[in-house]
């Protein structure tokens, strides 16, 4: 089926027209290319109109946003598995593109990232501690001339399983000691 564009006057297929609930046949009166051309030519005019509209209808927009937010939350709860599968599929198909976009964004927003991390280090104690430990380990590895290819055994000077067992024992002793100190401090009160 075909339709005539009211702006350019050309007869085009229905797929060349955007959907519109307000029109008789459910399609826009202008073709997509005419709409695109109009939007490009009147970009500043449309921005100004949109700004005035938002100022004038601030409360209505907030209310619609709240309603949509509730609807989106409900939708996400009902379709959690479907969304998970879609994200997994999208990530698999667009991994390279996504990585490039992330690298580009990080490159263009270095100051923003640094400011965020600086602020987080000041406010989040665990984050700060984790970063300090990470940097100390890294500097120690570099000082001793270890690389990523160095075997764990050469770094630890013992087997990995033995080391993990040793850490677990130390952790249990520490947590037991801290629990005991909390209990004794409560009893003193």
C-alpha cells in the first residue's frame, strides 16, 4: 500500500512513514525523510519549544515519569529472566563495540573518573583500604621483578592450597578474637 507525503508530494510505501496514533490510517502525514529534514533545519527552534514545554508542564512530566517508573519496575520483575537473556545475547554480539565505546568514554572523561574515585576514597573506608592493599601488592611485585607470567608458587614460596588454608586459619582466629573482644566489652557495661 502507498501514501502521498503532504510535504514533498511524493507517493511512497507505508514503511517510509512513521506510525502516528493521531492520524486516520495510523501513519504520519509526512514521510520520514521530510521529518528528518525538518528536524535538522529547525533544531534550535525545537529545542526552545521543548524547553518552554518542560518548564510549563513540569508537574505533569514528573507524574508521568513516576507512573512509567512504576511500570518499568513491574515489567523488570515479571520479565527478569527474559531481560537477563537479552542482555547476555546483546553483550555477546556487541562486545567489541561496547569495549570501544567504554574506552572512548573513559578517555574523554578522565577528570570525571578521577574526581569520582578521589571522592569515593575519602568517603568509603573499605574502598580506600582495598585500593591501598592492591597498590601495595602491585608495588611489591614490581619491586621483586615479578610479572603476570610468574607462577604463584614462585611468588608465595609455597603451594597455593597450603596458602589458602593458612589464610583461612588466620581469618578465623582474627574473627574469633574480634568477636570475643566485642562480647567482653558488652559484659563490662
